[in-house]
């Protein structure tokens, strides 16, 4: 299964890849070899070498996972929907708290009308697995800002206008190393408002869910 490490306040930390590098902070990180390039907040890339600089970074190994479902079950991942005929296979790892970051909600959520100023958020993360062709469940309730990073396989984040697969109106495709960089939510009256959305696994997939909880 994917090996992960969290780096805090590092300067030109050498990387041996391939690894997925996720910038968890609200400010740019920098990656590269010889000529560093910016890795914006809420984005990711695959590095095969070079170095990383940033306030809060997650590095996850890029591997080929044969029998990923069995590996996840052997690691004790929870069966989100439980066992039973007709239920989607959606396995969830334990959740870890990675640290705190300062975010400007008006910038992160692309809402210039929000009051200016940074706020502190606690970053939590866990991994998920689903087999090819799985619709993981349409929902619209979260009390945090959520983004996703693809680790293995090919999937997509989808938006719907109602609790119905026929109301699909947007696909955001995810391949290994990709993060959907703009959260789906808006802040309204002190809470986060989400459209109906879900993750769909096009192939067997492992992805990282990142949650930013107001502190």
C-alpha cells in the first residue's frame, strides 16, 4: 500500500521518487531540480527526484497495486457501506491529523465577497479504495473544506444538480498525481455549502481525501 510521509517547514528537502507531492498549505510550495517551480496551494505533482520546499507537504509513494482491495482489507480498512449484496465496495483507512495551516477562505474558495483575513484550519487525511466502475455515493453534506488527490488508477469527482445520477453536470477527471484544486464548496452563513457530488472509480482506485476543519 502507499507509503506516506508528512513534511513540515522544509527547505530544499531531497526527494527520491516517484512520489506524489501534495501541497497542503495555503501558500506556494516549490519543487524541482536546479530550477524550482511553484506548486500552488491545494495542488500536487509527481516527482522522480529533486527537492521540495514548503510549509506542509504530503509525500505518497507511487506504486502498482495488484489486488488492492485485498491489501486494503488486510490492513483493516473500514467497509464504508458494510458487507452485503448490491452495496458498493468503498474501503476507508484510518484518519490522521496532519497539522494546522492558515488559509484565506476568500482566496481558497474563490469567493472575493468573504471577509478578508486568514483563519486556522486543522488538516485531516485518509485513503480510500474502490474497484473499477464504482459510484461511491452522491452526497452534499460536509462541515469542512474537502479536496481529493489521486494516488492510483483513474477516477473522477462528479457534480449533480440533484440526488440522481441522471442530473450529472460536471466531471473532473483524476489520474495519478492529480488533485482537484478548487474545492466544491462555498462558505455561506458560517457553514460550507456543497453541491450534490460523488467520487467515481473508472478503474481500481486509491485516492487521498483531505479535510480542512475550522479550528
